[in-house]
């Protein structure tokens, strides 16, 4: 899913650049979509998202075998577990260029010192095996500044497919008709994995408080093994959708009361689809835009503040229109995933040049 939904544009740019590209991940329903990009998918059944000692031992064996046989020039790792295992094994396997993109450290502002030390310690160790570290936000780079020399790091931001994520009036009408949203009704929605850290329960509190003012929905699948989400009464749970530009367009307000984000993809997509937004004031959401300029920010774990911000947008069509237009302009200027992909290509070339590797184009 990560390869298909998060990295498709980057993979496409790599293929367009003339690279032979392999996608290493657990198999699943997205394999055909990945391979339609011109990417060869290599299945690693044990390399799942969840941390599990027995499964991770199998993942190590699978990944080591693949790395020993593919004869790669570059290994670029993404996601927390793949990033840790891939950096270490890639370097030990002799891959000439090992690069990692940090999509967000798995810590929140309210996490205790033990978890923070464990996450940062693990990342600090794994980063010693990479030739370059790319960060989607500056906060994560600063968190690891004592462990990773600045010459090996850069902040590259994040992006989405701006050709796909556009306001879609026909899609808006289709999705709203499907949901039974009337012409005069307002629709508020959040998008993401249906897990507690996305703030699903907080949005449900706002939905119950504002019942009668708008309909409220959450779009995204539940995730196995993540624990209870909380009380979702008041939310219409839509599950996973693939027509996301139409879904965003159907919303009158996009709300993401998340506790932790590396650099919120759903918020970037909503901005590109010209939606007014309420996000939490955390790293990974602050990068999306400025309070009162492109969006509204509220504290995490604060359903009352979330309710007030959503109510403000529902009651002020002019504010919704102003923030929506500003969000689209921000997306056009800052959230083009092809720019991020080109930064990855430049990082490969720069590492190769620093290491004196022949046959590489100049960065």
C-alpha cells in the first residue's frame, strides 16, 4: 500500500529517468498497480507494518536474500521498520548507495522519555548505515541532529500528484448523492487509517456536538493490531476508497485532529482539492499551512477546540472559500511530489559522487 499510494509518483519519476526499479514489500492487492508503473515488485511476505520478533526475524532473512541477489546500485528505504532493517542489511550487503526517507518519527509530543529514547535510539543506530538521510520535516531532522552529520541530511518536504488531486465537481455530486447528502447539507470529513492517533474519537465528539449543523464522516480502513479507536458515534465510517479526489471534493470541511504526522499526506491532498481545513498544531501538520492563512490549527487532544474551529467554518462560507483558495495555492507552490522525487535522484547522484563511484550522472 505504501508503494502504491505514497510513492507512486516517485517510482514513476525513477522509471522515467531510465532506472530499473524494484519495489520490495509484503505482497498484497496493490501489486498490479505498482507493476503498471514499470516497477518490478519483489515480495517479502514477512515484511509487514507491525513489529513482531518472530516475523521480523523472517523478514531479515527474506530481505538479506533479496539484497544479495538483486545487485542493486541504490537502496532507498521508506517506513519505520523497512527503514531500520533496510539500512542495516543494505549496507552489510554492499549496496553502493543507501538512502532513507524519514516520513515521520513514531513519537508524539506527549510520549514519555522511554518511548522517545527507544525510537530516537533505534533511528540513530540505523542512520549510521545510510549514506544519506532525507527528512520530510525539519523537526525530525533536529531531533536527530546529534547523531547524523548535517552533511548527510536534507529536508525534502513531501508532495502529492497535483494532476490527480484537483477539485472535481462531478465527483463531488456523485459522492454526495451516494452518501445521501442533501443540496443544503454540509459535510465534514477526515481521511486516514482508522486508528486512535488520527483523532477519530475527537472528530466524533465534534460530530455529536454539532449534530444537525452538518454530517460527519471518516474515510479510511481500520488497522489490525492498533488497539481501540474510541467512541465513533456520530461519524459515518466509509472505509477505504480509491476515488479520493472526488471524496475530498465532496467535503465542505476537511478535519484531521491527528496526534502524530510526519507530513500529512491526506491534508496535502485536501489542500490540492481546494478544501478548507482544520488540523492539529503538531509537526507534520504545521508544514501544510499557516493558521488563519491557509487553514485553522487547534491543539491535539482538544475536542472542544476542534468543535469550535469546525463550527466556525460551518458558519462562515466566506472563510471557507478564502481558506480553500489559499490552500490550493499553497499546494501548487509546495506540494508537488515530482519535486520530491527529483530530490531523491539528486541525493543518489551526490552520494555516488562523494564516494567516487563511476558511471553516475552529475548531481
